[in-house]
C-alpha cells in the first residue's frame, strides 16, 4: 500500500509508504493521496489530518523515472495533464487549487524534496524532525515546480528567501527551515509524531465550525484588498456565531466543563 490512510477520534492519519524510493510519487501514489484528501474533506467526523512518511523521507516529490516522463511526453505538457481527470487528482494530491478548510499537520521525518515541499506549502502546522531536509530541486533538472510553489512560497516567506529556494535548488536543514519560518518547530526524531498529535488533538478539540471558517478566512483574505478582506471576514464569521457550537462553547465555559462540539 503506497498511501496508508487511517481515521481515529476525529483525526485522519495519512502516511507515505514507499520508503525504497524515498516516498517519491508515481501515478499510483498521486491517485491514492488524492483520494485520501478527498475522503478527509468529505467526512464530517474528521476535523484535522496528520501526514508523515515511512523510513527516512517525508516525500521526495515526483518519480523522475515514471511520472515526469508522462508529463514531458505529452504534447500539451502540464496544461494537458490538468485538463484530464488525472489533473483533478493531481490538484487534490498537491493541495493545489483544492478547497480544504480543515487543518493539516505535517510531521516531516526526513527528505522533503520537490513535490514533497510543494505539498508542505499547502499545510497549516509543520513539525520537522532534526533529520529533515528541504529543497525544491526541479530547476536543477530543467523542470518547473508546478505544484504551487512559485505561488505559495513568495506569500509564505520573504521574497529573497523564496527566490533562493526556487532558483538554486539547494538543500536546507531543519534548523534553517525553522529560522526562515517554513516550519513551526524542530524536534528530536522520537518526539515527532507525539508533537504532531498534540497539535492535532488541540485542534480537534476546538469548535470545528470555527476552525474551518478561520482557515478559510486566513487563506481567502490573502488575495483581497484590505476593505474587501475585512468584509469577507465578517461574512465567514457570521455563520459561526449562528451555529450550535457557538452556543455550546460559552455554555461549557460557564459550567466549567469541556465543550461537546457537534460541528453544527
């Protein structure tokens, strides 16, 4: 099984399992990963996801021996790929132009290269092992990182650091990734999953209606002028205050108990 997918107590676990290829993605990987994200999005009982990899890698990107030749061999290249059914699955797999308003926690356990780093840019909380290594190496092989990196990295980092990553293809270690704000925390390898699960559990215990609206507002307001962004924030927050969860939360606070959120 190239992608392991498990669901427990409102948390979805997605694991790359192709360690012999540093969890590089072939066509089977892309389809399985896309289907996992789609199921996570559509399952109302799931509130947050954790994604990690087996072995010494998170994900080393696209399989240069199988997936990339399918693109370079196509008359229409990437544009042709994205017009087909496979294109929709690719977008979902990469969290690129894919509406997912549930948080994703990344537990980066090793090589996070090319498509692995491109996916990471679509994730919300990023925990890195001390052994993690990051890079966008497409440019070294004459390729383009079309999984969203040229769009997302300049928004997430300073322009000069984003361009350094995009144009040099050089690797960086976990401490440098943390210094520039690419990841939230760096932890010992044996603390990685426990740390990721701690954040996922904290999120899963919060009001899911509010969590979803907050993530959506944070992402969608980035592209709006300030006045429009403030209005969009009001538009997204209004249904939250009309939800059953918004009644339950303050009531639980007054009664000094844990809220029993229903996601309604």
